[in-house]
C-alpha cells in the first residue's frame, strides 16, 4: 500500500521555540493531506486539510497562526508549531489520500507514524 | 454534521473469545466506512473498509458489514488473539464531510492469554 512517512517521530523542545514536522508521501502524489492531533487515550482531532499549492483549510478552533501548514509539493506537507507551549504537547499525525477511482472522497487514508511533541 | 459513535472501552477478553465492537454513524449521502487499528506505539493502519450498503469488509479475521438501514458498521472477530490488543477506530468519509474522515472515539481492546 501507499506509504506516508513523518519526521521527526519524537521531538522535545523548550517553551517558546518553534517545531517543524514533515509529512511525506513516499510512493505516490498527494494533492491533499490531513493533519490530526491525538490526545492521550482519545480519538484523532482533525486540525486542518492541507492542499498542495494553496492555503490550508483549518477546522474551527484551530489557530492558524499557531499551527502553520505548508504543502509546497505533491509529496511534502509540513506542520510548524510556533512559539510552542506545554499545552501543545501531543501526538500529531498526518495522512494522505489515494483516490480509488470512485472519487477522492471514497479513498482510504494512509497515515504517517505520528510525531510526539513534548514541550518543556 | 456527520458523526461516528462507537462503544466505549476498554474491552477485555480472553484469547479465542468472540469480539464485537459496535459502531453507528450519522451522515448524509453515501459515505465510505472504515475500521482503523492502532497498535501500541504505532500510527493508524487501515484494517478494513466498505464503500456501499451491504458491502462486507474483511481482513485478518475481522469483518464488518455496512448496514444502511441501521446505520451501523460493527466490527466482529470469531476468535481473538493476544496480538489483537490495540485501539480500534471506526470512521467514515464522504457524506456532508466531503473528503474529511471523521473518527469515532476509539475502543481499547485488551486480550488476556
């Protein structure tokens, strides 16, 4: 199946610094990628939809200036957590879609391994 | 808006027991339905899917049937193994949510040897 890779898998940073997380589709082109946040023992919360070559679409309640998303190419999307604070500590997961021939909205999503951010 | 409701966990079973994890959904149109599994320390993996009513998805001994009349997609396995211990997420895509995938809250499954 399609492979999505995230980097770094774990990052620890000091409060006030910025952290960039990369999401790459390794063997396919992804015009759309999704960024999720997962709190301990909870479900995934969609943060934003990342579209190649255009601005990301953020979900209600997600701060655009806090979580900067860039989708510069068909194989790379980045999430930058700016001026990170301890409450930003979480597990961030990206995913990308491969159309199954019936339209993109029925295709399965492939997920990256996730990136665990710890802000001290 | 679209939503997915699945049974709360944790669910603890003995090895070789029968498993059912309930999932119901609310959506307009004809969404695709998925079960994802998250093993400890790993990302999500697609377990199975169904794209239209009455479709049955199956993988690794797990099955789920897309029931439009009851808006359900219950996950079943006849004989669970210790290696099935994980968190299972029911999800939908399509409907009014377009390309977004909507997840249920997840059900943690623990299997005792």
